[in-house]
C-alpha cells in the first residue's frame, strides 16, 4: 500500500498528465463519432430533422404552415440542422458532419465544466467515461435532437454553475436555456428550474435579469409562430390541468394508439432503459445514499439543483414513453437528452460522500440491491427482461441447444437431447403448452437462471472485496474516516458497472442500426439515381419508413409533406382539418396518390392498396434504387404516371 500511495501521489502532482489523458479521450471520442456517423443507419427522426429543416430554410415551407409539414417539435430543432445544410449543401453527409460537430462541442463543454467543478483529474475521468459509453456516442452521431439538446445543456450549466460566474455568463446561460426550450418542448422544465437556481444562488436582481434574457427567445418564437405553435403545448399537457389550451385542440390531434403496445412491452422497454443507462441510474442512487453530511454551501445548492432537475426530467420522459401510446422504446433514447446530469451529480457529491452509514441508510442500500436482483430475475422468468446483462439472449440460446444425455425416471438413457427439451419433458411443458410456447417458457427459465448466477457471483465478489478493504482500512488515510462495508460495496458496484459498460455486459454495444459499410454512400448513390430519373416540376409521392433523407437530393420538385412522418402522422378525423395540421388519413392518402406524378415507395412498404393501385397499368415502373442503408427492404420502387 505504501508503494501505491507514493505512485498515486506522484501521478496526482502531474496535472499535465490529466490534461494529456483528456486530450487522448477527446481523440478517441472523435474517432468513434466519425466511425459511427458513417456506419449507423439513418432513422426516421434524422430524416425528418434534415428534410424539414432544409425545406424551412429554403422557404418552400414554413414552420406551422397550414397544409404544410407537420411541425411536431419546436422550430429550432429543425432550423438548426437546416441552417447547416443551407450553408454546406443538403444531404446526409452534411447532416452527419453537423452531428459530429455538435457532439464534439458537447464533449468540450463537459470537459471544461467538470474541470471547474471537480478539477483536472475528474475531468479526465469523466471524458473517458463518455468514451466508454458507445451507445451514447452512437446516438449523438446521428443528426437527431439528442446530441443538440445535450450540447446546449452542458453549455448552459457551464455558464451558470460554479464559482466566480460573471454577469454576462449567467445571462448567456439563461439565453441558451430559452434556446433549448425553443428546440425541444420536452426540455422546457430546464428554464424555470435554472431560474429558480439563479434566484437562490445569485439573488433577486440577477435572477430578474436572467428571467428577462431567458424568455427573449421564447417570446420571439411564440410571437413568430402564434397561434399555431400553441398546438404543441396542447399536445403535451393533459386537458384536465390546462383547459385554457382547449381552443388549440382538435379532433385527430392525438396519435392513434398502437395496439401492439401491451403491459409486457412497456416492461421490456423499462429493462432496455436500465440496461443502457445502468451506470447513470446506479450513480445517482449511490450518490443519494452516500449524500454528504458536511457541505460547501455552493456545492449543496448545485447538487440539489442537479438532482431535482434530473428526477423531474426522468419522470417526465418515463411518463411520455412508458406511459405513452406509440413509442415506449423511446424511453432509452430520450434519456440521452439529460443523462449528463447523472454524471454531474456524482462529481459534485462524491468528494464529500458519507462513509459511515446509519442503520437506515444501510437498510436502504441493501434493500435496493435485493430489490434490483429480484426484479431482474422475475423479469427474466416472465420473459420481459431480454437486455440485462447484454447478450442475455445469446447466452440463453447457447444453453438451450447444449446436447445432454437423456434422463428418464432417474436413469440415463442412450442418445442425447437438447437441454431445453430435457427441461420441457421433465416438467411436462409439452403436454400443457403448444410447442413454441413450451420452448419460450424454458427460455425464460434459463434467462432467470443466467441472471441469478451472474448477479449472485458478481455481488458475492463485491461483498468479499468490500469486506477485505473494510477490515484493512485501506482507504482511511485518503478519506480521513473509517468506511462501512456497505458504503464500500456500493462504490465498488458503481465502479464495476463503469468498467463493464464498454464490454457490453451492462450497456449493449450493438443494435438494429449498426452497419458494416459506409451508409452515407448508399444514400448519395440512391439520391443521384433518383435525381437523374425524376424530372423537375413534378409532384412526388414518397412512402416508407426511414429513407426521408434521400428526398434531400431531389431539387425543384414538390411533395405531399404530411407523408414525411409516415404512419406517425396518420389520424382519424376530418380530412380538411387534418391536412391543415400536416396530418393525413386514408382518404387523403388515396387522394394524393391520384394527384401524384412520381411515386417513391420503399420495398417493405409496397403492399396493400398502394401496390394494387400502382400495378393497374397507369404507371411506368423505372429501375429501382439499390438497398439504402443496411436493414433491408429500403430500396425505392420508382413509378411514373403515364402522360
């Protein structure tokens, strides 16, 4: 231990080493961002932000325009990526370069903020934490609003929170909070929470100036787009508590509920969220259990601000997704808007954590550990946990297919049988359930077994290591106090989760959108082909799921913009009113098909009425594009109406 203390002391006395490690983390972060930006398939939201933003900036449509594009988010979420394309040219390549730039600004802001709040070594540790979170980098490498929001949040906190903040910095942070509200309505709580913090931390006079400056972009946006912008507020807030917004509600405003979303699906979405954000969740929980007894006044204000805002945003997004009717699996992706707060809570509190826990806090810590373990095991046994630990399905598939000796009435028989069949026969599952259901029941049981064994071994070693450190008092000299075994165990669990994240055990590194080739080239190739095939001044009917970005390569054509959001804009109601708000129903769908000159239909969407209509002999079929992206079914069928 003496040698370790000397080594640790020598390293700590070399601040340049911390800066070097941070710079190295920045380089690793950039390399990952660049790679993911070229190998991540595009998603619907990305295509919409890029396409709508460019159409807004070029004046073909305006935000909230009647009979135009559905402006389903605050205008800056479209105008900012649209501006980049207006300057550098439209297309997915520009969009991905924009995403990388925003992501690097987020990284820089995080480093500067943590460097001020915790010092150089904490800044180095946090930057490597970002590098070790590949799913976060993947999300931020797309031209969607998560990266933009996270970037704005970091710089808001950088300018407002900390010692020796100048007046102009606090006001700039407040202004950016107003910009954030005009970017995503779901982040609107940030501005009022920030203003409360400023009043609390800096006093009434500065708080009033911050409120005035912070609401300037909000007032600008609402004056520019009033009254149509009020529809967004009416969508978000329940009618029971906002009757004054009723004049902006209309029949068909609410999205048609997805009948496939069952309670089981909602629970699966919750477990996916835990798998991808285990470090953030556990970090906040550990920080609260070890909540300091002795504070610097400013640090306490900051920790309370971060904690309350994190809890509020978490609850808001859980309600909107897990309690929603159409995008429950957005629960995981939405947390990347504000996950940085979890890291900030750890940084602000950890240097003053209490290491001697009261019996109540020990009980809370142990109860939460047992509760998490029980929930994971039961979730696996009932088939709703498929993501924790990552690769769980692969492990279970391997176990199911292991061939074992036949075993009947306590005796081994000749031949072998797959393990799942042995279990199914032993418990009579094939006589009680259909074949596939019996197969799934065994898979669920094996999942529970894997989780139980993995978690049991993990927690046993954690508790054993904590006991050794507690007995030896290894950290007494550094922490200046004696540490409880429970407190040490909590910290070791958190460190273990942090270390395991890049390995994919707690946060999966691979998902549906990963490709093994440059997908930007596939979009540009398809775009050039369509640009050569489609003449100017025609009406283009696009229909599909995730290929909206291809439409950026078509110039001097018109669209049926309500279809950009695909089924997410389908409603039931009066066609005239729906079209006014950029929505559609079956009647409008068929009406627009009758008006279109050119049809671009994804192969996976080339079914039903549309397929029958396009194969009636009224249209010439041109050569389709190749596959766009890597998920299959995305080649575009091209039909042109005969003169």
